[in-house]
C-alpha cells in the first residue's frame, strides 16, 4: 500500500436539496457552519495526535454538499489544520467542488491563493428543462461565467460534472450539453448516468408515474456517443466515467479519486465521511449536530478512528484483494497491475483469481495489456457483471 495519504473533507450544506440527490447533505442548516468548521478542524487535529507518525498527504478534496458555501476564512482554517497536522506535499492536489451560481470571482481568487488548485463544477446539463427537473439552482450562463472567473483566478485544472440519462432528455439534447461543455475547454469531465436513489423525490415521482423511469438503452447510446466524441476532442478516458486532457506528458486525472480506485489509504473528515486506513474502513456519524457534539467530547479512539466514527470494519486480506480488483478495473487504461498486486499482497493475481480472470478473458470482458489486466470495451458496458464475478470468487 502507498505511504501517501489522501484527505476527504465533507461539507454537508446545500442551498436546496436536488430532487435526485441522496448524498449526506442538508439545506436550511447554514447556522451550524461555524460550529461545523470548528469540529472539522478538531477532528483533523485529533488524528494528528493519535496517528503513529506524521502522515504524508498528497491530495485533499473538499466534497459535499456544497463546499463553495463556506467562506474563504473557513477554507483557510480547514487548510491550516491540514498543514499543521500532516506533511502536505508542496505539489499536493487540492480540489474543491463548487456549484455554479454560488461563487464569485473574488471568492475564487482567494481560494486559489490559499492553495486550492483544482475546481470541480457541478454543471450537470446545459438544458433548462433538464436542470429544472433535477431541481438544480443554476443555468448554463452561471457555468460559463464560473469557468471564466475560475480561469481569471488562475485555475488551470477544472472538471465539469455532467449527468446523462435524465428523463425526457433526448440524444440530441445530450449531445448539445456535451458540445457546450467542450466549448468551455475543461481539463477534465466526469459523466454520470442518472440513477434513481431510494427516498429521493425522484424515486417517488417515478414510482407514481409522474416521471418516466430511466431508459437504459438510450443511456448506453449516450455513453457510447460521448466516449467517441471525447476521444475525437482529445480527451483520454481513464476511468469508466472520467476523461482527462493531456498537458505535456501528464494526463490531468483526478489524483484524489485515483487513490480510491487504487484502493490506497484516505482519511475522511466530517459528517458521514468515509475513510480507509490501516486495513480499516470507517464511517462517521451522519447528522450535523451529532457530529459537532461528538467532537466536543473527549472520546478516546485509536488511529484511524476519531470521536466521530460510527462504524469501523477491519478488512480481511481476501476482501481487500477483491476490492482492489473491483476498484482497479474501473481504471480503463491502468487496470490492475500484476506486479503492484503481488508487491502489495505477496500473492500473485493468478494464484488468487486465476479461474475468474481466465473465464472473463475468454468471454471477451477482460484483456491483458502486458502486465496490466483491463476491461475490454464490452467489459466496460457490463462492468457490474465483471465486478460481481470477483466478489463471488473464492480465493484459491
Ligand atoms: S447541490 Fe449536489 S450535494 Fe447538494 S443537493 Fe444538489 S446534488 Fe446533492
């Protein structure tokens, strides 16, 4: 496992709950932001006190929720806690998710000065009908303005999140969204198929027949068209849902998310945040006030647990190997390296998963590229089936 850590910082505040969202986030709770930021800083510092040594950090990610609802002073205080607690590399990637429409040029200039060097904007669609149905609070003008301001503020690494497979969205409308996104020249694009999550307004609308359910065939057509169009436009696909441009010899992949896909260690701070360190997966309490309360108590925990940890599960070696396959195969170019796997687990890929790999290779779903095992293009479309084979695969 890598010696480098990643930090995920969860900011669970939103202006409005979008109809499809099942993230741990709340609207109308902004009064708790100051106490929450203090608790977040306390949780970060707590880990500094119990960690076995000063950990080296190479990526930090402000996710949510809507991190762009925080003031620049909040961001500064949180980053200060990270710098005081960890050995944050000078070239660390520091990403922040922002909602177009909730940021100003001045805010962007300040957070850029504070060290944030990657901005991820939730564009979702260029079409007002899609945005209305999703209950997003911005329009395409807000997105293009946010990108213009971000460039002026010095951001040279911008991601746009898009959603396809939205009810009533035609292929032509999706193409228009992608073309308009390309016109903004982002370094990175994440494309997600809309999924209908339980207990969201969307779920109830579909259940009551008010909105048609997602059309999987149309969504697959949208994905395939986007894949072709993005490759023509010079973007490299590196993960099932993610594409990046090249700068010199660098592909501008999201280094923070690579940490998850490579099944490397990360610490999650904030309400509902998840972490993985010391072969232990952790999940924090979800409620904002419960989280703040937990951090005000002097509960004794040992690394990587904190007073906010609600669940901790030690991952046995077989599960860790299975998870490494599941997540690593999402990386369409990198796949799972035979050599890295063996260095990490002291067992060969063939020894542990030989029959599963052979059968998926013969079905044309997996392919060896030298020493790397990757999904084929057919395997990408049937990703879940491939992943399930590894989960149910008995260790040899
Ligand atoms: S802004 Fe993002 S996190 Fe907040 S409710 Fe909408 S989709 Fe969810």
